[in-house]
C-alpha cells in the first residue's frame, strides 16, 4: 500500500511540474492516466480540468470542474447540521442535578463540518475557473452564477466557520454567517493582537468600571458583572474547592466568596492585578492567590469541584487539554466566550465530559466594541453563550 501511495504521489508531482512548465497537453495526458487508477483523486480531477481550460477544451474543462464541485461536501448542510446538533445542548439554566448530554455526540457533526471547511478553497477555485470559461464562451448568466458561488466560498469563510457564534446564529446561511463574522472582525481593535508576554509587561489603567491596556484595549468591563456572577454560581455548584483563572476586577471572585466554598484558589499573572488581588484577599476566607501564569501553576494544583477560566489572552486549547487532570468527578468547568471557537469545542470532544450551553441575556451593555455581541433576542437584548462542562468519570 505504501509503495502504491508513493508512486501516486510521484506521478502527481510529475504532472504538476508539467503544468508549471506550461506543458498542458502532456500534463493532461498524465492526469488522465492517474485518474484511470485513482478516479476520485481531487488533485488530478481539478488539474485535468485546468489543463483542458489551458488548451481550449472548454467543454471538458467545465465538465471537470463541475465534477469536482459535485464531489465536495455540502457546506451549507454541514453548517446547518452542526448548528442543529449544538441546539440540542442548549439548557435554560444549569443546576447541580441537571443531566448534561455527552459532548462526544458532537463528533460526527463536527467531523462533517471540518470536511466542509476543508473543501472551501477548492470550491472557490473551481467556481472562479468556471466563471472565466463561461464568460469566454459568452454564457454570461452562467458565468455570473459561478462568480457568485466563488464569492460565497470566500477566502475568509473557513475563518468565519471557526466562529461557531456565526454558525449558531445563521444555521445553513453561509452568506449571513460570513457577513456576521466580517462585521465582528471590523469591530476588533488592532491592539487585540498583543502577545501574552506583551500584556503581562503592560502598564494597566484601572477605572471604576473597566481595566485598560495602554492602547485602550478593555481587559475587563463592569457590564460583564451579571455573567461573572452567574458563572460563580455554576462553578460553586456544590460549595467545594473552586479555582478561578484571571482575577480581573474581582467580580467573579467576590461572587465566589458570597457563594461560600471550602477553598478558593486564584491564579493571576499580571503583576499589577496580583497586587490588587492580594489587597482584596486580606479579609476574605480560604483564599489562595498564585501569582503566576496558569501554565506554570496548574501542574501542582487540584483537583477542584469547579473551575472558571477567563484571561485576556487565553491559550484555551492547552488549558482545556489539561482540564480533566484538575477536576474531580462531577466537577464543573465553565467559561464565557464572545468568540465561540470551534477548535476549543473539538478539544473537549476528545474527553468524556458532558456539556451544556446556557445563553446569558445582558440587560445592558453601554459599550459594545470588540466583544462581538451582535446578536439580540426577541426582546432586543444581547445574548452570549456560557459553556458548562462536567467531568463524568
């Protein structure tokens, strides 16, 4: 098998080099031979159609590009399918005894979604090529249809699909999801691209209702209070041992204290915030403050009954990979994401966790800059998902 695969790879490289050398007739002959043995090889199908276009065999080229398109996953169907699957995980309100669904049930719709995402560059190329050929043949209506399809499978559509917020809000509507994603990106300030080390060295400004970086990036805001307080209730579900990663303005940690817990551990990395956390903790019960990045601290901590994660620049995937090691059985992990990242969900699917999505309604957001909360419910209020994972083993 390995020898056969290597031979095919070599033949594809040889045919590709002929394309690069503009030897299109010879390249087409090579691709036809490859397809006799591997009739579903996408690279050969696409490049044979491209070679036919170059040598003026437009009918064959159109037929070839359409064959490639028909072989690809239905992106809109996969988009709608994952949104529908996620809807099954919607919960009205997390309670201690609430049974959550196993997250591994999302594996199949996520795999279909990934296959659809991976097909987008090829679909875009095929439709662009079709539009050019059809225009040359004077088939202007068909060319416009192909060009519109190429625009739909835009270069940033895969990135838009990584933001599941757009998928949930616009199930099956690729244009709507793409528009939502682009609008969200336009609202994201340039200073959001700072590294974790740059942030930890920055001189923060603390006001009554927010924390700001020197560039004006909002580290935390007062309007987040309701969802922080709700998050505290979730991670304090059994009043046990609780970990919060990211002290911020002390909103969630103050709420945790009001819930009453056995122990309360806080990891905070920014030196200025650490000093404020230490001052805050002086009259609090059972509080341990760890002045460190979570990466350096977690290996020596746990297990916990509840964990909340909220840092400005979250390396979420490494944290989520470590989550099973720091949670007790039936322990709960929660986080709020304004950007609902598919990759984070993929990480958790590899676990045996159960999962639920509680949608939080914000009564008031005075400023909505980079937080991408651009979806409102029927009452004209912003909503955002709060993710809840429970360790089941």
